[in-house]
């Protein structure tokens, strides 16, 4: 019997109907990219309002596509952390309301655990135990995972997330929003060693990351010190491509080096990578090369399951197997999560 999963943590409104063997029976994602484009970043109030308008049609579409009736559902699962408060609230209130109206049990999901679970969804065999790397718009974290629900936090960014850095570099170069895919496209035409951008903390033994220094270095490379008005700058196309290529290389270098070190330290032969930035082609290629060299198994979430979606909410099935249901008075846990 199928479950309904709901995702509204940031700026994607998504729902899916997933059968108890993990097959996707129906799904719908409404992205808000066009709404936030003019601000070059997600505006929380705009996101919350858009979720509110879209959540019921999105759920309805997923259920219709699956060709099930609400009666057939065995549970309703919703990501209640972490994310933007107003965004989370819309999903959680919708899930609770439907769970009460349809008399279904509720399951609460950690959005970050779901990002990593997207890797298991694309693998026939178990990917556990493994080192898990999340590279998303809000997070850059390493975990040691013994199951989809048992994750030990090893370290994470102390300032910007990798995706956030991609988006900010995109904004500096007046590229489209979100910046990640745009920067990646330009990077393919640039010289990867054109700029010697910093690889912060790359040699340090801990598993924390820092990308704000890199972001500042990119800014100085574009404007020279002191100036801030990017909108007025006319930047040569080749310079843009070189900046993107050198930036992307710096980010990926750090991610690869730290992940390799985590695998060694935990004597682990399996790495999984999830989150929006894991869709990046250069990242996928560099990790594949590292896997061949170091002889570890690599599972990166398929590109369409890297960015936010409700299919990765299939992790709810793991919670249901454990009898881990949520009470109807669950609250949201907004904000970024470090150490979680
Ligand atoms: P979190 O999961 O931490 O709460 P989020 O849900 O906003 O944050 P995701 O949806 O996982 O983040 O990922 C979005 C991020 O992924 C954006 O920063 C976007 O620029 C980045 N991204 C998407 N595709 C690519 C790509 N091809 N290359 C680099 N970055 C990318
Ligand atoms: Mg998004
Ligand atoms: Fe996400």
C-alpha cells in the first residue's frame, strides 16, 4: 500500500505517492525559481506564499497520477526540518490536516537524511555502511552512516554551503538563478587553473568546510579590491568562464579531498553523495576518478533526485518499518543544521 510524501522545506513544492516496495507511482514538483530570480536568492516570505498556493494542487496531481484514492494511503510523510520556517510550516500543516481528515498516521522526515537516501534509491544493493556527503543550497556536511536513519555527523561548513557559494558567484557574474547550473555550464568553457582560488581547510584533519573566503576571492578577482557594484561591471565572456571554472575546481577539490580522508579514517569503502550540487557534472567526474583510484564504491544520487523532490521522502518507508510515527503535535525545526 502506498504512502504520500510532502516536501516544502525551501522553494520547491513537491509531493509523491510511493508504493511500499519503493516504486514511484506519482509525483509532482512545482519549482519557484522564476519567482525568486529577480532577487537572485530565495525570499522566505515569497516562498511561503507560493507554497500555500501550490501545496494542494501539487498533492492532488501526485495522487491522481498514482491513480489511488486517499483511502489507499497507509501514511503521510512530511519533511519538518531543516529549512525556511514559513516554507516548512505549509508542508507540515498540510500533512497534519490531511492525516487527520483521512485518518492516516503521520511520519516526520529530516530533509537532509532524505537527500542522502536518494542515493540508496538508485542502488540495487545496500549502500550502508558508508560515508555520506551532502552538498546542497544550505548544507555541506559529512556523515558516517550505518543505515538510512543512523548518521554520525563528522563535520560541515562553518559559513556558506557549497550551493550557496555557487549561487553567489552566479549572482556576481549576473548569471541566471539559481547560479549552480549556470556557473557549471560556463565552467565547461573556462580554464580550471586561470585563478588560484583558496581551498580553505583542505589540509586540516577535521571534516569542517569553509566557502566564504573562496566567495570573497572570486569577488576580488572580478572587481579588484574595494568595489562592489557588480551590476555596472562589463565582464569579458572568457573571464567569466575562467572564473567559473577556477571556482568550481576549488570547491570540488576540497569536497573530494575531505571525503577521501573520511573514507580512510572510517576504513570505509562506500561513498554516497546527495543534494543539489551533486548534480554538478565536474563534481561527478572528479569523484568517479577518485573512486577508481582509491577503490571505493561511489553512489551519487541521480541528477533529478539531487535537487529538492518528494521521491527521496521514500525514506519514510524505513521509519515506518521501525514503527517510528510522529505525533500530531509535531512542530517545525527551521534554520540550518550543523551537527545534525
Ligand atoms: P538544503 O537541502 O540544504 O536545505 P536546498 O534544498 O535549497 O538546501 P538543494 O535543492 O538540495 O538545496 O540544492 C540547491 C542548490 O544546488 C542550489 O544552490 C543550486 O545552485 C545547486 N545546484 C543545482 N544544480 C547544480 C549544478 N549543476 N552545479 C552546481 N550547483 C548546482
Ligand atoms: Mg530549490
Ligand atoms: Fe534540499
